[in-house]
C-alpha cells in the first residue's frame, strides 16, 4: 500500500497549540471532541506513545482512522483499524483516509494526517439490478 497525496497537519497543530499556550484561544476551543469521536477513540482507536499536549495526562493519545470513498457506499466514513487499510487499498480504486489524534480525558483532538489509498484504476462498473418487471 503506497499512500498518495499525503498531507501532514503538524504545522496547523503546532500553530493551534502555540495560540493556546500564548492565551489567544482557550482550552475550551481546542478540547471540543464530539462524543462520537471520544467513543470511536475508546472502542476503535489505536493508542500511541505520545501524551496529550494540553492536559499532559498519563493516558496516551489515541489515533482514530476514518475512510471515505464513493465505492464504500454506506460504510464510507467508518472508523477502520490501520491493519485493514492494505486490504481496502487493494480492493478499491480510491479511498481518502483521515487520521485524528484524540485525548479522551480532556477532549483534545486534531487531524494529524490525510492521504489517498487504492489501486488507482478506474472503479469497476456495477451491473444494474434487474427489477421483477424487467424479466
């Protein structure tokens, strides 16, 4: 699996933290994780070795990985484990992947990277369904 169009949001993260520590924004502005994101981190996230830059708690930051793509249909926007991505990349032509770091105790969350995976081939056309009246 070779990610394409990789975007690293480290500079945006650093700027946000700089604004927080300089007092230009409050922790309420940056520790605003949606309850669904907190739940996704708790049950489907992958712990990192990094500590939260805001609360500096004992719990590690959690990475939550989301996949989006037209070919995924209703499962687009679903949380995926990193180990699932190579299989998805070999099955679909193009999927957008977003990785968000989350601190469940304080609510800090930030998009850390996004990239595209997939075969790069045009998607296979699906055969139209036949209705009972067509037979």
